[in-house]
């Protein structure tokens, strides 16, 4: 039995254009609707991924009111639909309004079949990629085999997770290197959960957040009367994590005298509290992280080389969010769902301009910046969809996400879609071409045209 072609809903009341469009697309099952009722009936029964819509529909064929009513109904019934609206000469305002209300793109009248066909195929490809993102989001939300809490669709982060899983059950020390906000503590907790000591405590400490004169007591503890204010004996974090894992974030901020004491613990697996005279055996695994260049610090004499090699038997480099293709949008949807439930249930998703802005932003603050920005946007949003304005990127990013220059916008969209598909397929050209619905030679041409690296 032959596989059914993808349905393409054409909403057009001109019989001549209906016939022209009906027979122009051999690779789609073209469904024609001439008014609102038949269009919405076809939408419910066929669930098309892509719709072309002439805004001039009866009973308002010379205006746009009925076309906008259909567009609003489509967005309410099936908001992931890619709606491509017809735009006549001088119809710039109605085109902008259609885009603002959820339309994906527009085409000019008089009709150019080839140009419209290109827009339609791009819309189908983008819809396919977004479906894959949603599938990855759903599986990542429930899959406990990859570090439990890690949500990602990016090949780069999957490699990081697999590396951590492989070393988790060994006794080697692990150092996580990455910029602030990349999720180092989340990965350290994932390592602990995947280790042979998951039932033991997981304790995290940020060495940069504790004054130098207090850090030794925080790590090693103190005996009663060891110093002014030491009114009772207190365990340090190393001792409290006995049988589990201690995560030392920003380990590069540990002062040199304390580095000596930490090295002694790693060598002997015993500690002495401040003011104490008894060695205490402790079975604590140390996982550390930093965003600093420790090798440069070793050269400058501010970090001990012998401690570095004790802490960094395995070094895992964590990519920034901008390097994790597809993850900004994927994680943004996770955060939106969480924050809308807690703070603004009226918000149900993102407007197309918001998704474009999220994908285009370079995220210098990484996942932490993304989380904070989505939280703010959900709180500030007036409608059901978060817009690019709600994200408050500033004028520079807003201009980069502007959809008025269609050639530049379509090229940017092509680049994003191809990068995402390459990431999903782990760089396999045949799989990527199949995912995009194009031939391998065409994909090679696009990769060369857009200077994309595989």
C-alpha cells in the first residue's frame, strides 16, 4: 500500500487559482477549501502541517476580516500549523499583522508557483524538525538513563552525558570545565546518581562564594574552642559527604594554603578538623568544576600542579548553550511550561518571533540566562504567547530576529534547520537529508552555500 503524501491545505476562493494550486504539487495531497467552515473542517479531519491562506475570503473577499478569523481559528485549534498567507501589492500592514498573529510566512500575488513551492517545502521541513524537538523533549523529560535530570537534544551534550556515565562508577576524579551557567552542578549531581554511591549524600559548595578565612572551616570543620565563636564541634563539608560526593564548584578560588590541605586529604583520605589532633578517615568522592584556566594559574603559581592532576584525572568540557544546537528552544519550552504553571497559567507557548529570537541569541549567560529570561517573559506576557518583546533582548537582537527581510530570514531559518538536523543525525549526511526531505546532493550544496561545518 502506497504511503499517503503529506496533506497541504489550500484556503482559496478563486476557482482558477484553486485548480492551478491543486495540480502544481505532485508531492503533496492538496486539499482545497473556499471558506471558513470548509477550511476548519479540513483542518480537523486532515491535520495538515502546512496551510496556504488567502486573506480575502467570503463574505469579505475584498477585505481581510474573514481571512484573519480563519487564521485565528487555525492558531487556536492547531498552533503548530505553518500558515502561509497571500499578500497583494500594498498589503504590507495586513502581512505584518498576519505574522504577528502566528502566520509562518507570506507569498506575493500574482502567484509564482515555484516561489510558493519553495516556501511550502521549507515550512514542511521546519514543522518536521519542530516535531522532532517535541519528541526529544518528551523523551528527555521521562528518560532516567542519561544522568536522570539532563534535558538535551544536542549531540554535543549527549556526548558529555555518555562520558560522565562511563566514569561515574569508577574511582577516578572528575573535573568539569565550562562557563558559568552551563549546568556544572547538574552534571555533577548526575555523576553522583550514576555512581556506586547514589544513596550517599551529595553536597555542593561554591568555593568562590565563601570568604577565604571561613573556607577551611567550611571544608574541614572545627573543634569546639578552636577559635573565637567556635562554641561547638562542627563537621566540615568533606566529612558530611562521607559515603557520597562533594562537589567543589569554582575550585580555582581555593587559596594556596588550603590547596595543600585538600591535596593531603586526596592522598591520605583522612582529615583533621581545625583545632583537632585526630585524623578522621573519610570516604568522600570529590568532583570539581571551574570556569578558570587552571593551567595558566599553574604557570602563574596560583594553583598547585600536583593538586590539579589529583583533581583532573578525567576532564569533561561542557559546551556553552550557543554551541548546543536546538537546545535553547528545547529548554525554553521546558522553562515556559514550568513557570507558566507557577506564575501565569494564561501563557501557553511562544510566538514565532520569540522562537526566532531565542534561536538567534548567543546566550553569554548560558542556561542560567535562558531560565531567568523565560521566567521574566512569562511574568510580563500579556497574551497567551510570549513574544520577542517579552524576552527583552534589546534592539540589536530584535533586529536580528526581524522577519521583514524575507531573503535573509529564510536563509537564517535554513541554516538553523540544517544545523539542527545535522545535530539530530550526529553529522550523518544521509540521515540528515532524509530528515529534511531533500536529496544528499542538495544538502551538500546547501552546506557549501551556507558555509556550514559537518
